[in-house]
C-alpha cells in the first residue's frame, strides 16, 4: 500500500479550506495554518455562481450552502434612477447564481473540513516555504510535507518567499462592503428580492450593488473611486450616498458599521508552483470583483489541484499539468474582470461574462446541472 501523502496549507480562507477537503477526500493527511486567532470569514456578502456551486457539491458543502442562501431570479442595472438592463437567470441557460453572507459560505466549508478531519492550527502565521516542501512559521517551527499550499491571500508570504510574484495592480475604484437588515417594507414599491446594480454618474461616479443574502440580511457593495476622499471615508458619510441613491435611503440611513474601504487589486505570478509548493486563490490570481469570480476560481483551482495530484503521481508533473489546464480560464476571468473595472462598464451578462460561471470545473464533470429552485 502506498504511504499516505501529507499537505501543509497556509491560510484557512475559501481556497485553503477547499484544497484541504479535496485532498482529504483523496486520502491525504492535511494541516492548515491560519494566522488569525479564530477561523472566520471577513467581508459581508458574496456571489457564488454555477461553477462555484459545483465545487461545493464536490466537497460536500452544497446542501448546507443552499439552505439559507438567496437565489435572485433577476439582476437589474439602474443608472441615475432609470432601469437600463434586466437579466433573468433561467433554468435553460444553465447559469445559477446564489448570494449569501460570507460567514454562511465559510461556515459550510469549515464544517466540511471538520467532517473530513482536517487539522487547523490557528494563531500560526506562515512566513514562507521552500521548494523542497518545508513550511515555516513565525514562531520558528518548520513543517515537512509532500505538498505545501500557499492559500494565504493577496499578500501571500508563501508566494513572496519563493519570488513568484510577477505583477500587482491597484485600480481606480474600490468598495466598502456592509451587511444591513433588508427593510423591504421601508424601501417601498419594487421587487427588492432582485439583485440591483445602482449606478450614479451624475455628480461623481458611485455605485451600490444591492444584494439580498437571505430573508434578513442585505449586502451592499458601495463602490467609489480611490481618489474620492469623501466617499471612501469610513465610517461612511451616509449623506453622500443618500444624495446619490435616494431609493436606498431607508437602508443607508440605518447603516451602523464603520466598514472598510478596499481598493481593487490583482496579482499575477510567474508560475503557480515551485517544487512541491502550489499557490492557489488570491495569492495566485486576485481579481477585481466585477464578475464575482474571485472565490469561485479560487475554489475551482483548489479542487483541480487535488484532482491533478490524484491523476499524476509525480508532484512536479502534476503541478505543471494543473497550471497548464486551469490557468488559461482563470486569466481570462481576471482580464475580463479588469477590463470591466477599468471601463466602469455597467454589468452585462452574456456568453463572455458568464463563461466562467458556465464552465464545468475539473473534478465535477460527473454532475448534471444543479437545480436549486
Ligand atoms: C469587494 C470584493 C467583493 C468580492 N466579491 C466576490 C464575489 O461576489 N464572488 C466571488 O467569488 N469572489 C468575490 N471576491 C473575491 C473573494 O473575496 C476572494 O477571491 C477570496 O476571498 C479568495 O479566497 P482565498 O482563500 O484565496 O484568500 P482569503 O479569503 O484572503 O483567505 C486567506 C486566508 O489566509 C490567512 N492568512 C493570510 N496570511 C497568512 C499567513 N501568513 N499565515 C497563515 N495564514 C494567513 C488569512 O487570515 C485568511 O484566512 C470579492 C473580493 C472583493 C475585494
């Protein structure tokens, strides 16, 4: 019998947890190092498209995610108070899109990891790794593995310790993300179960993506240019946002949290691996959130990594094959998202922008379309 292979993973985010579960399902022993004192999701809400839902199915988290997520039938785009476009997600087009709180998604992934017996070390800050398969932590410890996974986010220390970063870009816009009560009745007439993309181009470019997450929680992604000191200030200067989006005044007025402004950032690497170390998720390919595919591609590449290592016994070859297979679509998604962000293009859902959502990810070929309504 072949000896059990062992993986050390940096980061218990969406990429790290998915990689951990997928490797455990294939017989690996897995330990995750998380620098935070507790495991939890940061941010407010999230879109998970059909491709991401298929990954959740593969790692046993799908049913739990669907319970308590929201499925908007329609995505509206409104500019300066007028309806510009309406996209309806239909069963025959095959595209599913669920919205939910980040914590909801995270809890389901965490429970899947716990069920699979993944070990998670909190308060364990990774400072780097070697191509030979050693992961090093800030408290002076070294961990040997057959595979090290750098899933430690956009500022990845694993990636940087191996000199893999090729490009980092910061964009003209960014977002404050908040969760707030739905207040459907106070919002007045209209279908407030839709996802609604509000743009204001009159006085200053501002955008609020209105995203129901469940019956109680509403996610607002509030976009403003980096250069707009007033609109990017937190705690939010709500009068600016109410003036631009009077329809949303009841919810904006009730915003209590300070929030945090994050400028859009992207990363590109020279290679996705070095020796026995693979880089996955935002550490490898952070993207602007304009297609809602950062976590989707992170989870796709994490599952595909485990599948590649199952199909190809040589780790080096498996990592090369993994990158050759998965990187083109990820970069297409990244480039498409960046272009939309650069042009401040109003959302348009078509063959190009739904390419990633409609992709059948590696390791999920056996599933039919997932019907959730
Ligand atoms: C405004 C905005 C909106 C977005 N909306 C969507 C969306 O709707 N849909 C979607 O699919 N994606 C979306 N994304 C992208 C998505 O959030 C990311 O792509 C996703 O979180 C990446 O997951 P990850 O696990 O790679 O990284 P992260 O989520 O950053 O997780 C990294 C983990 O590693 C830990 N860590 C960091 N450094 C260390 C260290 N040195 N040692 C140990 N642990 C460490 C962190 O604490 C964290 O737990 C959005 C992003 C932004 C900015």
